[in-house]
């Protein structure tokens, strides 16, 4: 081994100190690869984790932007086009439901709705209103979790097995749908197509027992339908105090106008999706529904006038100041 000499100013012939050569970067990388090759499972898990992180980063960031607007707890809300259409018709919920394929849904005013799926009624709309209420506190597209008991209780339905089955029926119907909305406010000939509920899980796949918490996912395009204030808030307590059917449909329709315009019986028939053909019968149905709206203090008064006694006019109760 060479001897180390400390220089004192005079020349020396002793062997100089040998310094250790640093390994090139390529050699270091090869050494690391050799080590990792002995632990293939660690390498695989690391790669999978990186891939998952990369694939979910952008959707998660986008989901944070997709939020429904705020409204106060005493209200529920839907886009104007929905409240003014026959999407959730006012027929008796016990009446046999049709299966509709790319059906053009009647809309009063601007907008066009095309629907594929089992016919929807006013009890489905009540469920939809409550689901939107629960979901609006988190990004649209995220899973919404709730117990069947809490949901049924919020709807004012009896706490029993039939109500749970009814709830599942409503959610299942809205899951198996294709809904397309076209409106000028969304852009020229621009449509928003969606499944109303892309995901609905209520049963354990192995045991077939009901889950403790139901899981539902809403369609992301729903956010744009609520954009720029084009939605209507209805008082939830009033809605729940009304019988499902024409009273609840008229409640949503008239709420979508601060000062409702007079409307013809025939327009109500089409907008509510009613099947009754006799005008006399339709008139009686509308009168009974208007009396219900007056009972819950949604309207002050109503009248059916005109030469053919077919023009409906209502006066809404003065609107309270709304916080949100």
C-alpha cells in the first residue's frame, strides 16, 4: 500500500495519494435496477400507483369545479324546462307506465326534451328533487350516500317496506334513462344528453341484502342545466303537503313564473302529460288542483274564464325575501 506524504515545500518522489473514482450515473442506475429486480412486486405496485394517480388527477380536478348552485334548505330546485314540461307527468302513479324510446316530451315555452326510458311521474320528481338537494353540497359526479330510512323520512312517506320499495323503484327508473335537453340558453342547437342517474347501488351483490347506505351518482351535464339562474325553487313543505299529480305539477309550473301568465286548459293537459280527453273532466281536475294550491297558501286566488271557460289565471301569494 502506498504511503501518504504531506508536502512541506520540497519535491518528493513518494507515490501520490490515490483518490476513489466516483461511479458514473449509468453505473448507479444499473445498480438500482439490479436491486429492484429482486423485488418485482414492489416495482409493480409502484407503477400501478403512479398510473392511478395520473389517471385520476385530471378528473378529480374537473369534478371540483362541477358544483350545483346554492339555495336555502327550505327549497328544492329543478331547471325551468323540467318544471314546464311533461317529463315528470301528472298521471296517476298506479296507472301502467309506458316505455318511451326517443320520445319528444312536450315543453311549454323554449326548450326541447327527448327521453328514452320508463315513463316518469310526479312521485319520481319528488325523489329527484330530494336527491338533488342531498347532492348539491358536493361535486357532481361524486357518489352520494344516504340511508333509505332518512330519504323516505325526508319525503314524508310512511316508514315501512312498501316505501323503501317505492324509493328503489323511482331511482331504478331514473337510472335506466337517456335524457336530452335542447335550449337556446345552452347554445344554438346545443343538447345536453345524460343518464339521469348513471350509478345506483342498493344491494350487496354477494348476499343480495340491502346496503346500509344507498349509493347514487348524478350526471355531470346536469350542472349546466342549472346555470345562470335558469332554475326554479319550490317550497319543500308546500310540495310535500300536496297530493302527487296535477297539484304538484301546477305547483312547479306556476313557481317557475314570478307572475304567472294565463294558461289554457289544453296547454295544461299537454304540459302535465294528462290523458283525459273530455274538457269538462279536465276542468274539474284543474279546479281541484287549484284549490289545493290555495289551501297550502301558494296562490291567493284563481279563476277559469273566457268564452269557452278554458283560460286559467292565478294570483300567487307575495313571495318572501329569499336568502339563497
